[in-house]
């Protein structure tokens, strides 16, 4: 079994991006700039946004964090988004999900200028991605493609099972892996909560992408020998032995599945850091497209 080391790979990608920024600066050009909007004080969201901002600083990107009260109205949030759309210094921005219940996610995402939508959640980008046109690919599936490519894992003709059909992970992942592309040409099954006999599908899979958000769901007796495992899940589990009071668990029961897998992503240190690296890559892309 080999680890698909997302932490190491993401560091390599960030180093490549830092070199590009250094070249831009040596040409007296401004650096790319990413903004993040965070509504409320949810601990996990704050951690994710902070690590995105910190990564920007590390590679020489400009960054702006806009923190809004949990009680902010939808109209106020939409106004912040319009300002970011019109700000020439901001190349790309994200609105950290989930949003409070009184705010309509879809309305918010639709308001983002697709040219600055570095999360790739706007219908224009999603549609362009599905049609194999230039687009911002959502950062998590993009990170998984990059990880598979850099570890030279063959996907062509392979049976892939993606578990979870969310708009930000499972569904785009299933579309991308089924496309004619370097990491693609796979035969993809997209499973969800209504899927029957999931184990009969996962047992035939050469590659499994687990993105359902149930800690340690996929067990060793559900997979075949030699399977490649991509664990997207991140669940906080209470753990009093940790200083933080919790540990992070993936959607895969690591011990039993790793014993059969040829490659597997750890949690943490797998897909998570790749997601951040690809968000930065999308920001550089937005900068160049301007
Ligand atoms: P989500 O929107 O909650 O979607 C979960 C999906 O899993 C749904 O499609 C659901 O099916 C399916 N599902 C639920 N129970 C199932 C079961 N027993 N069997 C098969 N499918 C089942 O989740 P998400 O936003 O995609 O996130 C999934 C996980 O990835 C979470 O732990 C999240 O924290 C993590 N995540 C990690 C990253 C990263 O960077 N590493 C990025 C994003 C998300 P239905 O559609 O039928 O309800």
C-alpha cells in the first residue's frame, strides 16, 4: 500500500505557484489576489478559510478575508459580492459554505461573476466543465484529478465508484472522471443514499472516491484487493485525548481498507490540502484570464 500524500503534493504545487508569482513580481506586475467571505463563526469554516488565506500569504498572493456576522441579511451579503465582482484588484473569491439558513445559497452563488468564481460553483462554470469547455473546475475534484495524475494512476477503462452526489464533490467528480481527458476515460458509477447493494458495486471498483460525510463508512470487506482509495470525508469526532477536543475522520475505515488498497489518501493530509492548492491554482488562472 502506498499513501497518496496530498500534503506533500500540495506543497509541490504551492511551490510551483510561488515561483510563478516571483516571476510576475520580477516583471513589476501585481500578484494574484484571492478574497474569501465568511459568514458566522462556525469553527470548521473558520479553520478552512484561515488556511486558505495563510496559503495565499505563503506563496505571495494577495488575500482579503471578509468576515460577516451570522445575522447579516441576504441583501447585505449580495452587496458584498457585487463589490467583489466590481473590484479590479480581486481576481477571484469564494463564499465559504455552509451559509446560515436565512440565506439562499443558490442566489448567492448565482451572484458571483463566473470569471471570478474560483470555486467553480456557478452554473456557468459547472456547465462549461460538463461540456469540456475551459472552466474553473471545483477545487476538490480538481485536486483529486491532480493527485491521480501526479501519482500516475491509470484511470482509462477503470471501474470507478463515486459515493456521494453533492454538487461540489461527487457529481463533478463523476462527470470529470468519465470525460475524455488525461485523468478520465473511466466507467463511472455514482452512488448515493438510495443506491441498493452498494457493496456489490464497491467490490468491483478499481478506484473508489468516498464523499458521503459518514465517518469510517467504507470498510475493508467492501473493497477488492489492489483498489485505489480517495477519501474526501472530513468529520470531527470528539476526542478528549486531543488538545483541540476532536480528531478528524475520513469516510474510509483506514486500517481495514489500507490493508487491501494499492493506494490510499490519508485523512488528514490527503484531499484536504489538495483542495486548497487547486483553489490557488484557479486564482492564478483567473488572474491570467483577465
Ligand atoms: P453532502 O452534500 O452532505 O453529500 C453527501 C452525499 O452522500 C449525498 O449525495 C448523499 O446521498 C450521499 N450519502 C449519504 N449517505 C449515504 C450512504 N449511506 N450511502 C451512499 N451515499 C450516501 O456532502 P459533501 O459536501 O459532498 O461532503 C462529503 C464529505 O466530504 C464531508 O465529510 C465533507 O466534510 C467532506 N469534504 C471534504 C472536502 C475536502 O477538501 N477534503 C471538500 C468538501 C467536502 P443523497 O444525495 O441521496 O442524500
